[in-house]
């Protein structure tokens, strides 16, 4: 049965190549990956992220991820140590179970309720993260969720690396609509990213500066400083400005 499933996945590669040559939008590509090459893995979710300057991984296609996780991780700083960020930075395939990820990554620990809900609803899963490569450089990454009992072997890694290169050629073509202008609803949550203004403010908070002092130093109004701090605290899941500054340093978003 496993050999039959693998043959089906390999047979799906030429179909995927033909499909990508039509320059489809990213969303149906995520769905096609689940139905085609990733069917061999019994994958339950597939997500495509593309790097956007200066340091963001932007979700451009997703299938199977719940709304809370989509809203939260629609934009993710590539500096933050997450499985997706690590795969992108190191240009390597990385695999973690959800439980391991919750234990090993401080950034993920901020969102324990989201991931615990997934485990409670679907059981623990392995998350396979791989870079999207073009001319040997990572331009994004993709990940998919598979059952714990599915262990990847050498042929599986070869399949994933091949898909990585196919996705890179497709996404780097100017005829491909990357969908980076997609707007997500932020009324219920905050995407896991901080802008330069917020990072500057948090740096000065960490130096012990008051809101009034920060406003004068950066040329903002005190109201703007307060609003940006509130936004940063929401992103970082803390209730105090000093805790937000400390958390930003912990996640690698600030220099020590």
C-alpha cells in the first residue's frame, strides 16, 4: 500500500509541473499539493509563505489550517525562531511535532491555546517545513501537517526537495500573482509581526524611557507611542510595556 501511495505521489509531480506552468494563484496550489504529491503523507494542512522585505514571511496560500492560526501567522517575522523561520533561514527541511514545537520554541509558547486546541481536536501532528528555493536561495517556505506514524525516508525527502524547486520557479516568475496584497481580518487577533516603529519604541522602553521621553526622541505624539505599545503588547501576548520589551529581546527582534 505504501509503495502504491508513493507511486501516486510521484505520478502527481508531472501534473503539478503542468499546473504551475499556467501560473495559478497560490491558494489553489496549496490545495493541489494536498490532493496530489502530499496525499502520500496523509497531509491534513498545507501552507505557503513568501519572503517579503525587510524580514517578513507572508502567508499566500493555505488549506486545512484553522482561522485562528491563519489570522495569527498570516505575517511572521523571519527573525523569529519558529520551524518555518528556521527552515527559511537555514534553507533546510525541518520536522517537529506540535508538542515539540510548543516546548522548544518561545515564540510558539506565546500561542499555546491555539496549538493546544489543534491537538485536542485533531491529535498531535508532525509539521514538515521546507524552504522554497530559486537559484539556490530561499525565497519562502512551505509546510504541511502529517500523522505522527508517518516517518519520512530518503525518497520522501527527495520528493519534498523537488517540490521546493518547482515552487521556487513558479513563485519567482513575474507572471505569478503572489497575492501579497491579500487582506486578512485583524479584528479578533494580531498577526505575529512588529513594524519598525514598534521595535524602536520597544527598544527605548527597554532602556527605561517613559512614553513622553520616547515621543520627544522619535518625534511621535504620546498618543501614537501609547497606541503602538498597545499593539505590540497584543502581538506579544503581554499586559505590560516592560514585558513587551523583554519578550521582543527574547524572540530575537531586538539587540541585547
